[in-house]
């Protein structure tokens, strides 16, 4: 690898570092951000609005892919992804400076959401530009390996944000961190932005694109060429359904839903859960390069589809094994304690609530929602019309009239065997290197397997997307399926999966979301996705 090629990879990858650095910052600090920018609302509503502002960045990514993809195919790769990283980086930095709603009132949440939308639009163009730029610099036969460096930096961005958050919290203390210290991780991102812009300014345009432009062969209407004719449109659809959709759900399950599962369902404290995830990422990141290079030898398709298939077949046993090692008392209670909510069918509604905006008021609904929050496995039975709600715990009836009865329900399930908060058997790490005891080591090992699934599906995906489309409309064509697959199917996974858990009373039911979509990708990809590793991308 030449010095120029290393500079190309490094400069392109910094955008992905930025993307995931900000993603994890906002996701980790959503509760604090809700308190700062939605302070006029009750605490539960603040959290909902903070998460909705977070989701807005995902939802607009495909539109950013269309806007900046078109610019990238007309103007060039270099200048387009220079603009996208400026917008992305400044949006992150300004969040750190933005006064809260207590200071500037309604303007605070409006500006915050505007920044999230701007960032989401920029992200829609960032990845496609970086992947295209690196691939068009890579020698034939090494595109999988070269572009896999971009994929590693996604994990590095998460890891960096975790370190900055932990370091800042340790230095300033929890009280000051909640008051003002949370701004520091957003503000220090300007250093990453400065380095990114400086390096990108020193780069040359992609030689493949420049040659095409010099020959007068660039597209004048990339959107029409990419999506307005079926010959290319069907490839976009196959790329989404037969590749990126499955990659997106496996990625988000292995890193984000795993963290959510540890904290919200298994009740592992946040410090320990973040350290467990961090160790799995640290140990697993190198496999992005392994599978990227392997895809140059055996092809992109078998590795991506193989990762989706293995993940779909093993998610249930792996997550059950995580429960065994992280919270054994919960696992035993799920198996031995029978909890049943009995009520009039007409008095029970649907609990599916992926965006968290619904407020449950019926006793049947509040009882089931509370049991889900406590990770209690329950079933629902229906009594006679007009019958009151009863929660049965191992056959013992607990009358339930309102949310005020939650305390009685909690006491009953804990007496029957469900663990209390802070149970001594829940996995806990005393410090970052407390990894040699059985429980932390086992959980890290299981999380590492999930990360390896992520590296299988994500390592070769950039090379595959670049190779599927012609140079003149490559930026536009590959960006849209990537951001629909990752921004929509993947980004909405944690909230949707937990909504499935809440509505079914089964802590593992949310896994059906990634299993179903990964399985669809395996089938569609097997029959329709072409192998691309030997394609000439200069035309």
C-alpha cells in the first residue's frame, strides 16, 4: 500500500469515525439531552422527544443520499464528501454550544432537531463518497481489503465516544456531567473535524472519476439514470433487499441491541454494559479487515449472506447464553415463575409502541407494560366481560386496579424468584480490566461472536456496493440502498425490537426482527445478487 493510498483510506475513514462517534454520543446521552432541551415536559416525555430527535437523523439519511449522491456524480467525490463532513462535524460541535430550553425556550429543541436533520442529510452523502473514493483508488483484487478499513472506523468511532464519555464522567463527576460536562464530548469533536478537513483538502480527485469527466462521459442526470430506468433500479432494489437490509439488522443487533439488552432487559449497570461492549469491539474490530481481504479471494456474496444466515440461526441461543452469564437469577425466574395477566379482552389494548409516544391508561395495559419494564415474562389470559384485572404469580392472585398496584406486583414476582435491582449475581465489572472472572469473560466472549457476525456482513459491503454500479452514477446508486438498509431497517431496530418484547411479554421476542430481515436477505441475495469481486469498475 503506497503512502497516497494510506492517506486516501485514512481521510475517507475519518468521516465514518465522526458518524459513529456522534451516534453513540447522542444515544448514550439521550436522557441528559432530553432534560436540557425538553425541560418543560415531564421526564418520560422528555426522553421520548430526545429519542425522536435522534431518530429524525436516521429518517432523513436516504434523502441526503439522493442529494449528495447526485452532487458527487456531477461535481466529484472529493468536494462532495468534504462538504458532508463539514456539515456533519459542525452540527455535532454546535450541539455542545447550544443553550438549553431553560435559557432560550422553544428555540432550543427546534435548533437541536434542525441540527439532527442537517447531520442526517450530510451522513446520507458521507458514506457513499468515502466508499466510492477509496474503491476507485484501490488496485484490482484488493478493493475488499482497502474498503474494509472504512468499516473498522465505524467501530473505532463508537469506541472513541465511549472512552471520551467515561473519561469526562470520571473527571467532572456525575452531577457536573449532567449539568454541563455532557457538552465536552460534543465540543472536542471539533479536533476530529479539523484533522478531517485538513487531510481531505490535500487529496486529489478519484482518478476513475476524473478520467471519466475529462472524457465527457459523466452523467448529467444521475437521479434519472440511477432510479428512473429499471435496468439500474432493479440492481438498487436487489442491493437493498439482498445485501444491505440483512447487513443493517445484523450490525445493529450485534452492537446496539446487545447493549440495550444488557442494560434495559438484563439490568446490567451502564458502566459494566459499556465496558463489556467495548471489550468485544476491541477484540473483534480486526475481523473487518480479515473478511474484507477474504472477500477479494472468495467473493463478497458468500461472506455477506453467510454472516446473515449464521446470525439468523444463532441469535436466540447466543442471547439466551448472555442471560445465563449476565443475570442467572433472571434466567431461572423466567423458567420457573409463571406470571399471567387475566382481564376482560375488551379492556386490553395493543402495547406495540416503538416510538414511545403512547401513554397507557387501562389497568390491563399498564400492568403488562410494567411487567415488561421489569423484564418479567408474562402471558395474557382473558376472563369474563367486565371482570377486573388480576396478575397471577405462580397461581397467587394480585388484584390490579391501577399503576399504584405496581409495587405489589413487583414484590410478588421478586418473592417468587425474580432478582431485585442490583442483585449480586448480575454481572458487574469493578474496573476496565476486570475481565478475567468467569461471568465478564463469558459475556465478552458471546458479544465477540456477535461482533464477528457484524464484521462478516459489514466488512465486504462497501466493495460490493461500489462494484454493482457504473462510475457515472455510482455515488447516487449505492448511497440510497445503504442508508435505507442501515438508517431505516437497522436504525429503527432497537426501539422496534423492544416494542415487540413489551407487547409479547417475552424478553427474546425482539430478536425476530433481525432474524426475519436477515433471512429475507439470504433468500433474495442467493437468487438475485450477483458476485462482483472481479468486476472492472473503471467504466
